[in-house]
């Protein structure tokens, strides 16, 4: 696939994602007189989505020749911020799930802990613990900065996969577990269950290419990864981030309509 095609896809998905996430944020703020930790869980999710999508525009508008000469510190800075916001966005799914399905939503301490952990793990590749080449580097298409898997030891790859599983597998599996434990006699509305189910499925599907690529590079040879294989996971993840707010707005409006009908019935 041509580099310009990939960049155009970044622009289309990025612009769409910013609009949809901003609309979701507006929906929350406009329909709420006082923000609770439940609302903060959604805002935490949508704000991190916007930050990650905006970051993807940075390398997109830089010419190939200029980007190929990026200093290491510039690529590392971009890699840190993009991976940090990505980790936060993934962990937000669990916060949203708990907020929808349980009476006790996450506290501010949970958000603070998640933020610190995401930042620390995004900093690890820049420390050079596994050698100078185990750092963020530009992908072959010069559209983003990824972790350099090539010329790294097996131990480093396993370590990185563990981090990926912690931020991808753990939040998703925990969310699925909470969803499966919702009893038939639960007071949770059907719209909340549908919302959580849709967001979990969307997150797993959109971030799965990253997980597949990580395992491929772990058990296979990193040199077998084609440029298109490296470019696809970020596009899929950002596509999911652009669709997730639409899912939230759809089910939130449906819930409001049902509450309005119930209130009208009580008045009559």
C-alpha cells in the first residue's frame, strides 16, 4: 500500500475520531449537572482517545525525508506519549465497565494509579535496558514511531509482550468477567449491558492486530514483518477509537428516551 494512502487513512480516521469523541464529551457535560466518578470514567476514556488520535497527525504531515532524519529523542518522545495514551485508553474500558455495572464506580485513586502505571510502562523502551536498539523508532512508512523489535533479545521481547498483555488482556478479560457476573436479578439496565458489551467487543477487535503482531514478533522473526503489517494495527486501533463514542451516544440517548417514557407513565 502506498505511503500516501496510509497517511490519508490516518487523516480520515483521525478527523472522524476527534469529532465523535468531542461529541461524546459534549453529550456527557451537557446532560449532567454534576459530574460523578461514573462520568469521569467516560471522560477519561474519550479524552485519551482524542490525545492519541491527535498525536497520530504529527508524523502524518511530516515529509518522508524530514521524518527519516528525526533525532532519537524526538521519536522517543512521540513513542512515549502515543503509547501512554493508548495504555490509558485500554484501561478505561475496565473503568467504564465497572461504572456501568456496579454501584461503586472507580475512585480517583484508581485513575491516578492507572495514569502512573501507563506512563512508567511507556517509558521503559526509552531506558535502553535491553540495548541501544530497543527503543522507539520510525516504521518503514514513516507514519509513526513504534518499538524497535529488530536486533533485540528474546528476553526483551517476552518482557514487552507481558506489558502488552497487562494493558490489553487484563482490562478486556476483567471487563468480560464483570459482564458475565451480572445476575438476572440485577438492577443494571439492558442498555448499560448492551453498551458495555459493544465497547468490549469493539476494543478487542480494534486492538487485536497489535496483540497478534506482538505474538508474531515473539514466536517468529521480526524481519518477516512487512511494512503493511506494521501500519495496520495503529489504523485499526484508531478506527475503534473513532467508533466507540458513537456507541456510547447511541445507547445513552436510548436510555434517556426510556427514562422519559417511564416518567410520562408515572405522571399519567
